[in-house]
């Protein structure tokens, strides 16, 4: 940086700072660019999939709630497009088909089947949540690690600037400012990566929780319909 100043090539913009930055700073900026692209890809991909899944599952759950009997709901499940709620209903019907309750079935055994079905549906909901949210930990990691990577770039830039000052023997402001400015570019770049990633993670996690709550309520509705019809 001091050599650039001596040659009259004093950086006047962030672009100049990046172009003439040290190798360590450029490596940090490259890593941040890659993390930014990954985070935006996750936000768009997972966000679109979550929105589609939440919309279709909500519509299917409302159709099932309007069905007077579970058999009609099963027809709706076979005809409708695959979604999280549809898979939950199919799993419940499969469970019921493995054994039929009768009027002579003991109450304790009936309650045990209800609890078992609840566990089965919870496992199905958990599997759906894991499938849709499998990339969210990456987004959380990018949001939390990016500032640290930027801080590393800043520290390396400051060290490089002070080494250059010590080597040249010049300590005036004109000699110090460009090096410090270059170091701060890494921090600014890290914040532009971390802030959208953090917002995106919170928004997507909220949608995933809404889907989880929907499936939990839908599972309760299915169990209630089965108990009302004497099939549990």
C-alpha cells in the first residue's frame, strides 16, 4: 500500500482497495463471495420448497377436515398431489390397516393404539421437518461464521499495514489510512454476507415451525376422526 502511495496510485474507492489489496485479504473476500452465493442459493431454494409445501399441506388439511369420514379423506389423499399432510394421512391409514379395533377391544388397548399412532405421526412429521430443513444448519453456520472470517481478514490487513509502516519508517496518516481501509473492507464484506443469511435463517425457520405445527394439528384431527369412527 505504501508503494502504491509512493507511485501516486492512492486508492480512492472500495474497488481500488479490493483490486490492490493483499493476497490474504483477497483470499478472505473470495471465501466470503462463495459463502454469499451458497447462502442465497439456500434461501431461494429452501424458501420456495417450504412455501410450496406449506401451501399444499394447508389446503389438503382443510379438505380432510371437511370430509365426514376418513375413507373420503383417503380418496382425497389418493387423488391429491403429494404433500406433507397427505403423507401423514397415508401413514395413519396404513397404521390402522395393520389392526382393527372392535367394540370388544379393551379401553386400555385402544388408548395404547392411539398413543402409538401419535408417536408414528410425530415421527412422520419429524422426518418431513428434517427433509425440508436439511440445509438450514448451513445457513445458520454462514450467518455466524462470516463475521469471524471478516474479522480474520481485518486483523491480517491491519498486521500487513503496520508491517509496511514499520518497514518504510513512515507513520503519518496518509501512510496508515489506506492499509486500515483495506482491512475494514473484509469486515464490511462479511457483514453483507452475515446479515441476509441471518434474516433468511430466521424467516425459513419460522416457516418450518409453522409447517410442523400444521402437521401436529392435522395429526390430531386424523386421530380424532379415527376414534370417532371406532377404528382405534
